[in-house]
C-alpha cells in the first residue's frame, strides 16, 4: 500500500518528488562535474605552487651559503682597505683566524698585485715564520688551507697560476670592466671527492685594483641541506654550475662534476640551464623510467641552476584522493539536501491546497467563520487569502446590511430628537448674537490701544538703529587687531625656520667628528698591533693605544647623543613651525569671519531702517480694523433674522424623519432571516 501511494502520479506530492527530484539530481551531477574539473585545476595549481615553494626554500639555502662566504671575503677586503693593506704578517694572522673560526671553509687566501705595497724586495727568498706566504720574488700570496687527512691541521703556501687562473684574472677583469659586482664565485671543481668552490673579492685601495681576498669552501653542506629538505617522498635535486657542470645530485652521485651534455635527460636540464630569468616554473616530462615533474630556478649568487624532479604519481595520487573525498561529500550532501528540499516543497504546496478545500466546503454550507493559522507568501497563500476574503466579504455584506438597517433606524430616531433640540438652540441663538455685538464693541476699543502701542514701537526702532552703528565701528577695530596678530605669527615662523637650518649645519659638524673618531679608533688599533710586536717594550704604548681607543669610543657615543638631541630639537622646531602655520590659518579665518560679521551687521542696519516706514502702515491698518467692528454689528442683526426662518424649516424636517423610521423597520425584518456572524 505504501509503495502504491508513494509511486503513483495521481497526487501532487508524488509528481513534485519525481519531476523536481530528477531535475535537481541532473543539475547537481552537472554542477559536481564542473566543480570537479575546476577543483582538479585548483589542486594541480596548488601542487605546482607547493613545488615552487619547496624549490625556493632550497634556492634560499644555497644562496645564503654562497652569500656567507662572499660576505666574509668582502670583510677581509674591507679590512685591507681600512688600513691593513701592506701589513703582511698581520694579514697572514688575520687569514688564519678566519679559517679557524669557520669550519665550513677549506681555505682562506690573499693575493697582492706584484709589488703592490712596495715590499716585494724585502721578502724575496724569505725564510721566516710565514715563508709560505710569499713566492720566490717576494710577492705576497698567502693561502691557508686544511689538510685533507686531518682538517684540524692548517697549512700555509703561496697561491699559484695567478696570471692564468680564473679566481684571480676573473675578479680583476670584473673590476676593470666597471661591473657593479666586485665578487666572483668560480666554477666548482672536484678535489679529493669533494666539490670545492672559490669566492673571491677584489682588493681596492685609492680606487686602484691591488689584489684579491678569497674563501674556499666545500659544497658538501649543500648536499646535506638538500637531503634534509625532503618535502616529497620521490623528490631529487640536481645543482648545475654557471658552466653547466653538475655540482650536486641527491640521488645519483655518479653524475657529479659531469656536464649536462653528458646526462641522459639533457633536453630538460638544458631547458632550465639556458632559461634567462629568475622565474621558477614546472615542466611535465616523461622518459623510459616514468612520468615526472621537473621544477627549476636560478641561484642568483653564483649564477647556478637548481632543478628538482619528483614522480607525477605522488602528485596525481594526492589530487585523486582529494577529489574522491570531494565527490563522496558533495554527492551525499546533494542527496540529503534534495530529499529535504523536495519534502519541504511538497508539504508547502499540498498542505495549503487541502486547507483551501476544507474552507470551501464551509462556505458552501453557509458558514462564513473561516480562519487560517499560517498563510504562505506563494500562490497557495494567495488562494487561501482569496477564499478567506470571499467568506469575509459575504459575511460582511450580510452583516453590513443588517447593521446598516439598525444604524438607519437609530439615525432616524436621533434626527427626530435632534430637530427638537435645534429649535431650542436657534431660539437661544438670538441671545448669543446680542453678546457678540457687545464683544465687537470691546474689539474696537482694543484697536485704539494698539495704535498707541505701535507709535512707541516706531520710536524704539530709531534708537536701535543708532546703537547698531556704534557696534559696527567696534568690529572694524577688532579686524585691525587680528591682522596685526597674523603678521606677528608669520615673523615667529620665519625665525623657527632659521633655527632649523642652524641645527642642520650642526649635523654636518657631528659627521666630521664621527669620521675623526673612526680614524682615531683605527689608528689606536694599528698602535696596539705595533705594541704587541714590540713585546714588553711596547706595553706602555699599548696602554696609551687602549686609552685612545676608549676615548674614541666615548667621542662616538657623545656625538651620537648630540646627534639625537639635534634630531629631537629639529623635530620640535618643525612641529613649532607647523603649529604656527596652523595658528596663522586660524587667525586668517577669524579675520575673514570678523570682516563677514561687519558686512552682515551693516546690511542688517540698512534693512532695519527700511522697516521703520512699515510701522506707519501698520498704524493705518489698525484704524481700518476699528471700522470693521461696526460692520460686524450689522451682520449679527441679519443673522438673527435668518434664525427665525430656520425654526420653520425644522418643523418640516421632523415629519420627514418619522416616515424614514417606518421604512427602516420593514428592512430590518427582512435581514433577520439570514444566519450571520
């Protein structure tokens, strides 16, 4: 029985479920298909973004590692430029300390141009403590490096192949060509199983190239960092040098130091290697081992190329899993929503129709008492509202006729009673008109008093005009004083501007003091070094040098405090100038307002004088009012005569009301036959 009731199309509810449900289901499947296609694109784009981010992190690690070595080499060069140039033994010690303090560095070197400091002859065939820092001509070429067998052992030897090696010639050519980059990262090379790279910086003294300073470091730390990233299960990294040689490979160590032209997938590696911009982009690529995504980008510091490869299955499986969950969720949600929506729709339509049928039966039986608990705002609601309106109109029609008959009967009785009362009122109306005549006489007397009052008002208006003229002169004096105040504020603002310029001049003096303090500090440092060389004989000189450095630091701190106070003073002066400008603007506004008030007051005085002649016109009008009071007395006499005629008319009206009362009684008897609420 249930299946028959549910699946038959004889009922509106079942038709709604079948037709609307199928339409909604088809639309839902279409929308889900579109969403899946769009979601697939979104997830793929998201996966590509994740791959780009992963590669960006790896590039940042390599770039930071390169920058660390370059910055150290630049620090070494600045030390030479700041006064260490020519101090050969001090430079050798300085290089040794740098190598000791950085375990990732495999070598530290300096290389002077031939006789750049004019001391090559002094160190020709030198055999002292640091003899490894010079070649046979005395040229200063110290190179500290770690022993391969024991990295804790540091050795010293002179640089070689200075005029042909890239680490020297390349830096020199960069400087002479005017390149903005003063450093050079050389092509990595394989040494004792490790990839080594040299980071060289040019030494410049008095704008002249005098040599190089450099750092050698092992790239094994880059291998470790790339292996540590491991964002995906199948990701592999290949780092390619500026000349197309493999620096690092996390998966296949056999290709290390090989050129990409020797690699199996040369085309895809060459695509990223020859790419001219710093963009990171993803490329699908397939070979006989499988389908992959390649992601590549440039390491700007060193002009290297980093490429990441990962299996496409790892990405597509993730996307398919997300889509599967999405399909199940959307379909389940759509099915539940469809059942709920169709149930609500069918209920909202069939229930009002059933209610309308019941209401129609009551109306056909003569019962007009119909009410609905809730009326929807759709077509079914309009049907119910129309049925209720029809019943109410029928009920109101019959009830209205009945009520009207009663009201007409009551009105007829009231008319009859009212006519008798009107007779008495009209009789009393004559007495009332007499009282009105007496009141009009009083109005005439009051008008005369108003004439005297208006005369006093005219005199007062003349006095007010004279006082207003005096106030207008006072406002003109106020405007002149505000103008003087505006000129004074302009002078103060100019003086504050002069004070700001003086403070700026003090800043230039403070800069000079800072430069002197820095130079003094550098001199004290050199003095301390010389004192150390002198041994016990230089201890006293060392104390003096330390004191000079302390005084230099105090000078720097004092000048910094002065500079801060000058900045605060400048800020205060600038604030004062701004406030004075604001005050000047306000004074200008006040002067304008005072000027406008003076003009308005002058106009008001002029208009007030125009009013004085109008007071005379008012006096004439008051005299006319006195004549009008006489005319009122005559009109009241005529009104009394008309009241007598009204008494005669009311007698005839009483007879007509009696006839109307009899007709209403007959109508009421006919209406009582209907059953109404």
